């Protein structure tokens, strides 16, 4: 195959990768956040595998072909080849950057501190407080405060405002794709939407003292009707 055909095939292959670079919410994930992150990881893996196979294939072929060459000659300049792999590399980086930006800029993945105004949102808003060595949850506008288990409704936007009452902690629910540092005197925002019911393990992902390993909790996702019944029950208990 001529250098021109090789260059064209390379560019065509990289361009084809761009067709799969736009993240799509896949089925089977437990939250929109997890779906976005895992879909991006899968897409980048699909792009990395053929590139790896190509590079390693050329390397193995070259080593095998010239294994008995005791008098190697300097390679000749090939501008077409150099231009081709430079353009191909640039296109790969553009595709990866485009796919990554589409996820990192999404509100369900990355939120700036104080970016969301809970009072202007229809989402369920919970203030999450980390402290030695437990998690406390204050449901905004519901007069409900609990510890240990965070109960949330399926299929509805959720805003978690993470902070700390003493020193650095980190709110981490791997199965939901959620992780945010809890900083004293500062609120960090997570926005997500649970898509499956179930119970998920909550960890503190930042070493915070001798009780760090016991700073655990649960996130329980229930139907919207179950969630409303739970809120009514908690409000009844607090008023009695």
C-alpha cells in the first residue's frame, strides 16, 4: 500500500471514531452521573484498543522483520508519513477532547461551588454534613434530619450540598458515580438523578482520623411514593 493510501486509511479510521465520541446515556446504570462517566470510559476504551493494536502490530512486525539485520541503515525522510501521523494524532486528541468535554461540562457530573440555587429548583435538595465519624442529612424545606442512611427518590433530580463540621471528609458512593470533598465552611454541590431503586454503600474517601474506616453510610433509592411516605413518617416522628 502506498504512503498516500496509508495516510488516507489512517485519517478515515480516526474520523470514524468521532462518530462514537458523543456520550449517550446507556441503560443499566444506577444514576445519570454513573451513566455519563461509564459511557465516556467505554468510548475512550473503544478508541484506545484499535490504536494500541495498530502501534503494537507495527512494532512487532518491525522487530520480527529486521531481527537478523546486523547492518541497519538510517531511515529515510518521509514527509507524507510524518504529516499523516501528526494529523492523525491531532484528530485523536480532538475526538477525545470533544467526548470528555461533553461529559465534564454536564451538570450531572461537574458542579461549581454554589452554582445551583436550591430554592429555584424542583429537585430534592439535601444538605450533607460530614463530621467525626458519621454523615448527617438535612432535607431542605422538609424539616427532616437523619443520620446514617440517605433516602432519595428514583427518577427525580437530586441536589446534594456537601460540607463538613470539623475537618476534611469526602462523600463517595461508587455505584452511583458520586464523589465530592466535604470542606469546613464551604458547600460543594453534586447534582444527579437516580435511575434504579436499591441500597448503595456510602464511604468517606478521605482519611479523617482514627474512626475513618467506620465512617460509613447508605444511600437508599426508593420510588417517589415510598419517598413521600418516608418523608411523612419522619415529619410525624419529629412533631410527636
